C-alpha cells in the first residue's frame, strides 16, 4: 500500500523537535519582525539564533511574564515602607461670645506613631525579595519553555521544507516515468491496463506534494506566531539544516549541568528561602507594636505638654494560625525541592535514552537503507522499462523508495528532537 506523506508529517509535527543553524532556505522576513529587529536585511531568511532573539523581544507570553516580574518587584518598595505618623489637632470649650461662663478655651495638638517591633520591616523586605527571586526564576523557566517551542516550530518548518523537496522530486521523477510509458504504449510495448495502473500512481505523488505544501504553510504560521507576528504572511523563510550533529557531553555532565542550571529547580530552592522569611514574618507579626503619642495643650493662658504609650495586650491573638501555616508551607517547599531534583534527573535520563535510540535509528538509514532503496528502485526501473520486470515489482520498489526517504528524514528529525530535549532538560546547549 502506498505510504502517506501527510501521516508522517503530522506525526512528526506533533512531536517535540529541534533545529540547528546553517545554510539552505528562501524568501523574506515579515515587516512586523523587521521592525523589531535591527539585525539582518529584509531579504534574508531567519536563522535559529535570530528567531530566538526575536521571540525574546516580541513573544507576548514572555512580555506578559516580564511585566508580572516587574509588578512583583515593586512589592519590595511597599514592604520597606515605614509606618506613617498621625497628626492630632483639637479644641474644646471655645468662646462663642464676649463672656463664656464655661471657662477658658482649650486647644490640643499632637502626633502619634506606631513603632513596629520584632524587626518586621526588614523581614517584610526579605520576604518580598525572596518572592521576587522566585518569580524571576519562573520567568527564566518560561523563557526556556518558549525557546523549546520556537526550536520545535523551527525544526517542523525545516522538516516541511525538506519533505516538500522530496515530494517534488518524486513527483517530477514519476512524471518522467509516465511519459516514457506513454511512448511504450503508443509503440504497443505495453497494454492499456498496465499503463493505467502506472498513471494511477501519479495521483498519490500529487497528493503528497499538496500535503507537504500545506504542512509547510502551517509550520510557517506557527513559527511566526511564536515570534510575535500578529498577522503571519507567506513571505517568510528560515535557513538551517536537519543534519544531526554529534555531541561530546556525557550523561553525568548533563545531570550536573541540569542540577546547577535548571531555573525550575532554582525556583524551588528560592521558594524555601521565601517560605522561611514568611515564617519569620509570622513570628514577628505575633509581637505587640506600641503606639507612642506626644501632645501639646493650651488652656486659657496655661501651656502644658504630655505623652502616652499604647501597647496591645496580645493575650488571645498572637498570630498562632499564621505561624502554624507558614511552618507547614516551609516543610512543604523542602519536600517539593526534593521532588524537583528527582524530576530533573529523571528528565535528563529519559532524554538521554531517547537520544541513544534516535541516534541508532538514524545511523541505520544513513549507513545502509537509503543506499539500498535507491539501488533497488534504479535497477527495477531500468529492468521494467526494458520489459524484464513485472509491473507490481516496479511499483513496489517505488513505494519502498519513497517510504525509506521519508523515514530517513523523519529519523534525522527525531535525533534533533532528542538533542533539543537534552538541551532543554539539562539547561545547556549540548551541540558544539
């Protein structure tokens, strides 16, 4: 049965993919992207590095997360504010006429202020800074996710470009075969039934070409959307290669890199510091804060001064609930850090296993099956044109050649996928 190019493309399009930079490509960069980039001229196709830079500057998800970080950081200002003093002005028994039997006028002025105990202000600032640090690492992790999405879309488009070239080459080659069979039909060397069976196969090649064109267009739209383009255009192209590079990193190297650099793990570590500060703040908020007041009074011709201090008696509410809650939250964050470390190592180990499997599959196609499929197709095509091979054998060889070529291309993509997953899970560029 004839293999479906669309099925292979769609299966690969749903996978996590990667891309490397180097030559091929075509077309223009949309004006929306050019406006946000002062790098290359409008006629140059994008490289992976350029695409990542544009995503960092224009991807709305990243821009939103950056604004959120700025909003969280502004809470440090609020946390560091001191208590405002309160001014007091009053008057009693004011004379409303020339003679007032109630006595002399009484005026009062003063100021009072609450003084925080337990180092509350410094702990609030520490807690706010810890929260900012956690949010910053979360932004880094979101950027890591966006980078992977851009790499995936970039590789899907590279794959679609290569698949389109293969389907186009196959279509042109088979059209030549149909033309030669037409000559043999006219000469009486083949019968009409055999010719019709050959010509019917042309529909499959044409469908493959149309499907590959569609997948390329969809990949272009996906990538432009990730780059922040609000209205994707057709005059967009990228340049890169699907040739998988070799790596020198070992599994232990990648595990160490991941433990040292993964932003989600750093966020889990910073969350412990933030929860520890929250515990300290809950304890500090359980202390009583005195309010001190100084005042001046004038009664008739007499001037007096006074003062007072008000201390809440924390007999019942000593912030026990918050103290208990924050302690549990602190222990929860410690356990979450242990789980995050285990997950990081599991991610790296899984990505490494996928890389080894993909490398083995790619090597088989490159070292053996591609050459064999081409050899069988060429031999059977020559033999059939000279009347020495059955039609079914020739058509089977054509189908095998198409399938092997697409499978080899897909194997390259899967290897890049695995390499990109390694970079993603280890938070390091594994390719040289």
